[in-house]
C-alpha cells in the first residue's frame, strides 16, 4: 500500500518539478548555466558579521550530501537500473532553476527571530507572498515530520547498518553515541551548526570525490561502457510503464532526494544569511545542486557500477549495503572503513541541517517561540535518532518518500505562483547591468 501511494504521489510531484524547472529555465534565460555568476557569488558579502553566504552553502550541502548521495544512489540503481542515474543528471540541470527561484523567494520574504537571526523558506514566502498562512503551516508541519522524524531516522539507521558491516554493535549503543554527539551541537544554536557544517563539508566532499577518481583511474577501461549503458538504459522502451517510466520516476525521485531542488528545504538554511542580495544567493545555492548530484552522486554510481554488485542477494534494502560492498571490492578491507567514515560525515552533517530545518519550521508558528518548545524539539530529535537505529529501512524510506513528495507539490505550487517576484528582480538586475555598461 505504501509503495502504491508513493508511486502515485511521486508521479504527480515529478511532473510538477520538471514542468516548473523547464518553465524557469526559459523564463530566466537559462539561469542554471550562468557559471560566472555562480563563481562570483562564492565571494559575496565576505565581511558580513552574521552567518555568511558561504556558510549557508555549506549548511545546505550538509543537508543535501547525506545518505541520499550514498545509499540513495545505490537504491536508485537497485530499483531503477543504470538509466536512473541519467535521469538524476537531468533532474539536476532542470531542478537547479527551481533551487534558484526558491532561494531568491526565501531571501525576499525572510524575517528575524527573537535572537535577531534571519529565518525563512517556503513557509514564510507562502505566508507573506501568497498571503496563505494555512499552506505555510502545512508545509512547516510536513518538514518537521519528514526531516526531524524521517530524514534523521534514515541517517542514524544507515550509520548503524554501516557499523555492523565492520563489527557487530548493538543498535542501542550506536543510537546513544549518535544522540549524545548531536546534542552537543544542536543545543549550541544555529551559529554552531553553521560553523560545524563549514568545517565538515569541504573535507568530506573532496575526500569522497578523490576516492571515486582513484577508482575511475584503476577501472578506466570500463568507464566508457558504463556511461554508454547509463544513457542506453535511460531510454530502454522494453515496457513503457514498468520500464522507462519507472526508471525516470526513480531517477527523478532519488535525484531530488539528494539535491533537494524543488523541495524548498534548501531555502530554509540559505534564508539565514545576512545578505539582501537575493540573486547572488540564488546563484550560490545552485552550486550545491551540481556538487551534490554531478559530483557526489556520480562518484557513488561509478564506484558501484565498476563492481559486481548484481551478485548481491538483499532483503530490507537500505542501499548502503550495495555501496559498502562496492567499496570493499575496490579497496579491500580499507574500503569498509572508508565508506563507514563517509557515512559518518555525510549522515552527521545531514542530521545537523535537518534539525535546523525542523527548528526553523517550528518557529514559523510563533513570533517569539517559548524556549521550552525548542527544548522539546531538541529532545525529540535526540530520541528519534536513537529509535532510528532500530527501525526497518524499507518502512523508513517509504514514509519519508511520501512526505517529501507532498513537500515538493506544495512548494512548486508556491514558487510558480510567485514567479513574477523573481522574474521582475532578474529583469531589474539586467537593466541595471545594461545601464552600467552603457555609462
């Protein structure tokens, strides 16, 4: 039943995400291909006293580069075949324009909380832009349940499975360690989360991609065949409904799960920045989409596809088992430790950003949120991380997938309804640049 609901909702969500992505690609004149603007945005507002644009990129990347980039990619290959990777790539390019729009709207409609730190995201541009408090509240509730209740559970569940590939450890012990470590950071507030993300993300990204590059070099002869097979299977019309259509949906689903373009959640963290330059922040956050899908997810795919992963017989599939097998195949015993380290870093960084998304969504309901409510959320987060170590992977993925699809549907409706706000800013920027050039 969960699978049927999941497939139906994701069919709708996928269609909306692709439609809006294509619309914004044309209306904003290929905004996702302006690499020069993206590069310049990395160095904007360096003297800001608050949370800097670079830090928000690291926070958003911390949320995006989670188990969706390791276990999720493996799951996409397991369920949808090689062709799912191609549709993940397509989703990144089309979805990047959605990411730009939701980030710009997040900056336009952000507001300050009781600690004078900016908060924003879809709930806020639904409330202030659409004048629809109910829809904003519904989105906030879904984020709290899907991120704090679901995403964080998947992170701790994946860490547990990864550890037990190396040494048998009771799930409860793993849960206690994860919960205690996380509590030290989330009880320190958003600035501590931003600082930790800024230190973890660059290290784990460069390290993971370096491993993939090494495996590509040692298997260079098979890479052209793998790339060819990915493209061919993406259009394999053996059975449209069960073949290519299923592959497309799975590819889009896993692509969105990893880069979050179109979900609106990336706009939550990016709205905390001090800058008022919404376009620059929009360009910056598109970099995160490309890093997540084109670098990290592709790295995972190459590592898996250059191994005999089809020989595995699996039940209650999380996805991490496939990736861990591939690492061990290529790197022997050290592979288990490397993938375990990657999972720890990727999952832990996602836990921090996932919690922040939940906190920001809870604050939506209060002008000045009582401190006890934040304490309840933090304690609930710690408990959920503990319980996530012992829940079925299949149930977790199905639960989160359905909620994420609802997030996408609501957010796409909002950003498309507010498209004029972004388009007018782009036009104003273009006129200003043209006037400056003429002078």
